[in-house]
């Protein structure tokens, strides 16, 4: 059990991601391997959920974006070595931890209000 907790601590300290939650718009830069080449790609969208909060080694977050008229969702592990950077673009004001209702919405009804900062 002690070995497992040590590995969790190593994984936790390896990645310094900003604090974000559901409703925030983030840009995730991650590495893609194609054959023997590597490139960086940015996936920008709204965080619709974070799960596995007690254990950072298994924690994931789901980002949703609209690509034309098709909704695209991608699940990222928090401690993935393929994640290069996570940048918070906007802080959203939502009342739920999992905003799956966004899947049925398009256009103006899919907008999320921005959180005011004082």
C-alpha cells in the first residue's frame, strides 16, 4: 500500500495543471504520435465534467467542443504525459458539477455565462 501512495505522489507532483471545473472553457495542448513523428494539437472547449477527485492518479476531465454542427467530446487523464499544457480561457458560471445538458443544446442556448471577477 505504501508503494502505491508513493507512485500517486510522484504522478501528482509531475503535472502542474491550473485549477478549473465544469463550465470553464479550456485549451488543452497534447502530443499526437503519427508513426515516428510527434506534433502538438490544441483541443479547446467547455469542461463538462471532472471525475475521480479523491485520487489524482485516476482523475479525468471531459472537454466538449462543437466542430461545425457536430459535437466532439474528449476525455483527458489529469496525469497524462501526453498533455503538454492546459490553459483556462474563460471561467464559466454553472450550478452543477456535470453539465451533460450541454449535449442537447446548440446555438445561443448552449452559451455559458462568464463568472464575474471582483
